[in-house]
């Protein structure tokens, strides 16, 4: 078994888009998103955006998943913050430790950063992976507001 984590490239767009469609229409994500949003996410990851970084996962030369990071600064922790926005593996690649390998890579690549992520509480396999890798539950309720640029 050969597992590779590669930086996302424009040539990966169609593979990533297919996986995003599956991921965002699954119970693992609270919002469905849209093709327009998925395309914007991929564009940010493959461009020189200072805010986004993307990866594609290959197992024995077959695309089996992807990950997307968002970069910011945490005033709460006084250090850079890396949000693990997306972590998706196709069903046949799950339960093999591949998600943990990606989390370890992120830790190694951003040793000074606080790492954060969101997970649906009902997603028990993901919760297990995150907790096994040292992630702790925060007692926050997250709120958001999306400003309509047309108003």
C-alpha cells in the first residue's frame, strides 16, 4: 500500500470536484454548498491564495480523498491557526489510518499553529480519528454571518 499526499494542482480539479460533491451532500457536512463554492475553494487552493491550501490523496496511484486548509491567526491562542476545513476519504479508503496520516502531516508542516476543525457530532468515525490524534472538544457554539455582496 502506497499512500501519497500531494499538493492540489489545477489538473486535479475534476477529481476534487467529484469528491466535494459527495462530501458536501453527505451527513458529515451540515451545508450542501454549491458547484460555484466548490470551484472557488479549488481555485483558492491551487492559486497563490495566502488563505487556502489543498491536498489530494492517492492510494496505490488512485485518487482516494482530499484535504483543504484555511489559514488565519488565533487571538485566543496567540498564534497562527490552521483550520482543517475538509478531510474526505472515499469509503474504500477509510479505516486504514489515512486520515491520521494527513493530520500528522498538517501537524508537522505547521508546528507553531493551533489546529482546529469542525465535525458533526454524529460522525463518530471522524470524531474517533480526531480524538485519537489529540483533538479536544471545545465548548463553543459557532455562529456565522454571510454578507450578501449585492446589498
